[in-house]
C-alpha cells in the first residue's frame, strides 16, 4: 500500500507538472500570437499611410503639371502668338513661349510636349532631354484628345516594355472658341524614381500602381509592368484557394477608396509565391482612377518578432526550469505552502501578461482617439450645416404659413436671423478646412471686399496691447483668383505680424493702393501685358528679422517660433497661393524696428459676378415629378420631403445609400431627378452618383454638401453633376434648380 501511495504521489506530481507546462505554453503562445497580430496590424496601418502619401504626391504632381501648363495657355501673349499661327502660319512666337517656359521650370518627368491645332494636327513639339525611347505616337490618340475638348488626364500607354507613360491635356481657348490643345507626355518611370523608389527600400518592400483597367504601370520589377491583374491571372489559379484572398482584394479596390489585405502574391512566375501584406488607396484625378498599393512580405513584417524569438524562448525556458525546481523543492519541504506559492507565482505571471495587453489596448485606444479628433475637426462644418438646414428651413416654412401679419412672425424672423448668423460663422470656418488648390474655383473677386472681411477677423483676434492703423482705400480693384485663398494670405501675414509684437505691444499698419505696371520692382520681371497691380502693405513694429532668417522664411517647415506655436508652413503656403494668382511678395525688415510684407496682385478688367435677387417660390400645379432624395440625416430628409411635397413633387426619400441604389435599380426610368448628400455612411454621394449614372447617364443630379471637396468639383466639370448646393440650403434656390433640371 505504501508503494502504491508513492506511485500515486509521483503520478499526481507529474500530472501537475504537465498541466503547469500546458498552461504556461498556452499563455506563451497566446501572448506571442497577440503580439504577432499587433505587429501585422501596425504594419498594415503603416503601409496604408505610405499608399495615401504616394497617392497624394502623384495627384499633386499631376495636378501641378496641368495647372502650370494651364497658366501658360491662358497667358494672353501665348494666345496671341497661336492666333498668329492661324493667321500667318508663323509658329516661331508660340514655339518660343513653350521653349522658354519649359526651360525655366526644369520639369522632372515631363518628357515631351505637343502643341496641336483645332483638328488635332501637330504644330510643334518639344522633347525634354534625354527622352527615354521613341514610340508609336498613334497610341497617344492626339486627334481624339483634341476632339474631346476637355482639360485633364488622358490615357496611359506603353512606351517600351517595362515603361509606361501618361498624357495630360490642356485645351487652349480664346474668345471665339478653342484654338487647339497642349498635350504633355509624362514618363512614369521618371515619376516612379522621383516619388516612389525612395520609399520602396526604406518603408516597404515595394510599391505598385495600377491604372483604371487593372494594368500595372509602375513597379520595381519591370517584368510586372504591363501585367493586368483583372485579365492576366491564369484560370487554374482562380480556383486555387491560396489565391482567393488576392482575387478578393483586387475586386475590393474597385468598390472602396482604400483598405488592407493579406494574401498569397502572384508575380507571373518571376518570383516564388509568398504571403504579403498590402494597403491600397484609390487616386482620382479628373474622373480617372489609379490604384496605389504598398506591399510588404509577411515574413519581413514579422522579422523583428522572429529575431527576438530565440531570446524569448530562452527566457521562457529559464523561467520554466526555475518554476519546476522551485515546485519540487517546496513540495518536498512544505506541501501546503508549496501550493500557495505556485498559485501566487502563476497569478503574477498571468497578471503581468494581462497588464501588458491592457497597456497595448490603451495605446491603441489613444491612437484611435487622436484619429477621431482629427476626423471630428474636419466634419464640424458638415454636421453644423446639417443642423442649420432644418432649423432655417422650418423657420421659412412657418413664416410662409403664418404670414407677415402673424404675431409670431417677428419671433420666427429672429430665429431665422440667428441661423443666418450661425451660417456666416460656419462660412468663416470653412476657408481653414477647405482644400481649394484647383484653379477651377477661381473667378473675378473684389480685393477691397477681401481686405474688409480679413480685417474684421483680425480685429477680433489681436490683443488690446496692439493698435491697428488702417489706410484702406476703395480702389475698385478686381483680381482673378480665390477670395478664400487671398483671405487666408492676409490673415496669415497679419497673425505673424501681431505675434511678433505680443510681448511688448506695438502698431499693426495695413494699407492698399493700385500702381501702374512700370512701378513693379525690377526683380519681379516684366508685367507681361498687365497694366496695373494691386499693392497691399502689412507692417509691424516687432522684433524684425536678420538677413539670414529672411532668406529662409518661405522654406517649408522653417519657423522661428516654438514647436507648440508654429509648423513653418504658413509663409510657404502664402508664397504658393500668390504664385498661383500670378502675384509677388516682397519682404523688408530691420532687427529691432519691425518688418513689412508687400503683396503685388495683377488687376483684371473682368467684373465681379453679381448675385441675382432671390425669387419667391409660388405653388403651382404640375405633372408629377419623381424626385429621389438620399441623405443620412433624418432631420434634413423629413424637412426637404415635407416642403417639396407641398410644391407638388413626388418625393421618395432614403437615409441609406444602399437602399436608395436598390430602389433606383428596380425602375431607373422612373426618376426625374436625384438629390443626394455628399457625406454618407458606407460610401459617399459621388460614388452613388457614379453607379446610378452607369445605369441612366441622362439622370439629372443635384449634390448637397456643407463642404465642396475636390472630387465633387471634378465631377461637376465632367458634367456628372448638374448642380452643387451648399448647406444650409436656400429652399428657393433648390426649387429653381429642380425646375431647371427636372423634365
């Protein structure tokens, strides 16, 4: 019996040791697995940041190419020389414009430029040296691009095996119509080397870019360039479950703006198939989409984890040996105490693991909070306008119902005025969140009005220790550009001026005048046909700047302020905006005396557009007009539906984009007009419009939004949108738009 008891004790000890080993191994495995997943998720977020950055850089690069050439083709001298070509056949003048312009800009990636006449026939070409290869120019379809008559991106084409190019089209217009087109050819290999290759080896394994058809147009492996992921996958691999994730990812790129995935890669047999992590972003330019993918092998992403795996295993082994020795020793000496100590040590290990997981979760939550705050800041104007739409709308509705003789009419009018004041506050916030770099938003603006609006805000923000000395004259000067951007320039310069005087106080002086072109400083060159310039001088009595500082103030990220006070981007942005407006900026400063910033902007004879008086809507009987209304805000939907029904329209309202699309697809010919919000869950209003337009291209569309984004402007230019209305909506303006567009 004694032997049996000893054997039972050994069995119990062995069982306990086995259980302990299993629990410890499970804890180690779960910790390692959680850490591995965290590393993969962090790599996915990192790759997504890279793909976004590459997409934005390429978008900005191509947009700048189009914009810079657009500045050339809008130059009066260029248009005159091109007209001479038609009148006398003289090409030397326009040739000189293009040559001097291209040599002055030193483009990287712009390999060839064509000047075409109205019929798409070549007038002149310029080859940037060295050009990569000769190619079949029929692929450029120059005549088709000219007939299309639209400025924007053309199509990608293969220059040689392993290298693609893309065409950019700028139409040349005069008063009596178009004079031709300027077609630029961008060498994508050069653009890849400039923007993408530095990131390939440092931040990811490689970066791949596909065009709208799914063809690879940029890749570090030239053998992959030209391969089409939609059409080139062999049929036998489509049924291989190992490549199912890759095929799903390729399909998702055409449904979502961005995303991440892990899949088994296919490289046409040029490399062994491996599991890869990818993050993709869709880039949209002028209605054309490219897909940017940042890719990293899973093995490379987990390399830091695997490098420390041996050390981790050694540490676990040492801990395990200590636990076993301690368990056996304590069991022999003190059975009861041994159990307590084992449980304590085990709980300590588990608690330590849980604390590490908790800290990791807190870090993730903190990062998510920061992301949420950033997104919330960008969406304040949108949400505020969604609230103002029903508030102001119902006030108008009640005022119409009660009439001016009602004792509540004045109360309702005060509510409406308060809403209008709130709308003005939102409009003051919008310039700081709106991305207005597209020249399509330019028009003739009153510079006097811009100065008045900017000074109103400056008076609100400067401290009482600083005195404003204003010498503002009603010059009547109009400039061609963006009032928002010019307002931003003045606010930035005034803010810098008063911040230089915050400690000791001082005087901020602002003056304006109109000067003749011959009074322009010589360092800015000739006036190029401009007769007059508007001159604005902003002077402070602050600490001043040294000559060394003045040479760097327009460099991006250069700042003399504390890290918490400035980013170094303000004056760089000011210079960029003035350059886009064909203007100049001059700086004068003395240490201890202050600084002066002098702005010169070309004056235009084009008058400022006059707002039409508001028309009163009248209830009339009409044939049924079926309106499809889509907005995720139920308050906005209820308000618009109620008011539109009162005017006899048949309104079908939806707060879910997918439900609206399903209803539309059931009977596409039923709808006379689509009214859709820009920002909605699942996908944006512009995406919904594109899907409906594929089914019914003639469907009239009104987009309502609190903030006009770049893709909405591009769709308006492409005539995919008929009208864009800003929230909070003016109901009479909405009725006029419906009456104009609905059949």
